[in-house]
C-alpha cells in the first residue's frame, strides 16, 4: 500500500535536479492537449487541474491561454502552500459547475481502489468536455517507466481495471484523452477506441 507523503522531501526528490516531468515536457503536452481540443471544436474556457503539484499545467494556461479559468487543487498542504493551489480532495469533492477540461496527471495510482472509484465519479461530475489522464499501469511499471526516477510506492493496477471505471462516463479517444459521454462531439471511427 502506498505510503507517499507529498511533502518538501517528495518534491525535492521527484521535481528538483532530475525531475520526472520537466516544465518543457509538460508545456509540450499541454500544447498538444489544448490543440486537440481545438481540433475537435471543444472550446476550453475552464480547466480543473487535479493533484496539481508544482503547477506546471496551470502556469502553461496562464501564459498561453490567459483567458482560461484554471482551478488547481491538491491534497498536499505543502503543494498548496508552496505552489498556490486549493486544498481539496477529488475523492470527496467536485466543483459545483463542470469544466471543459479536467487534468488528472499522475494522481490515481496513489489512491485506494475505493478512492479511485470515488475520484472517477467526481471527475465525471466535474467534466463535460475532455479528461486528460496519466496513470502508470502494471504493464507501464514493467516496460515503460524509469524506475529510478518514478515513485514506486503506488498501487499496481492493469489498464483494463482503469478503463472499466472510466468507460462508464467517458470514451477513450487516445493519447491519454477521454471524452465525456455528455459531450456531443462527432469523431471519426479511428479517432476513438472501439467499444
């Protein structure tokens, strides 16, 4: 069971000298996600960044899309105090008004099974557009991630396990993007995963 505490030592280890995600890489990813939303004619006017950590997504939107309203949340008191997020837990909270884009970047692997179920329920209530999600699966842990640079004190689950929970309210459209089933976006057949 994960024991990670998201304190100063955690951020020093994973975001200082050899960060897991650099500002440049997150900027490339944010540009790609924002551009794909534009391609599908999904206007992004509001963003919820869950587990915002050092705030790289929020900062990208502030610089490149200053008109977009971004709410960044985290369960870490340290992250909230240091990086200026709201102290909120997605397993127990969702915004009153849903947003165009929800970002859930490296969060779910830290939650219990019940916590993931609650988080995905609240994410589905939070999102009427696109969800970007990154979570390492058991296959990723064996074949993809850099084990020296990655926090391994996480739950190891299959991709199928996550897909089953997500597919109730989202349609997988590739590259970590999931379209809310509430969105009315016409996609070509090969732009999304078949059912």
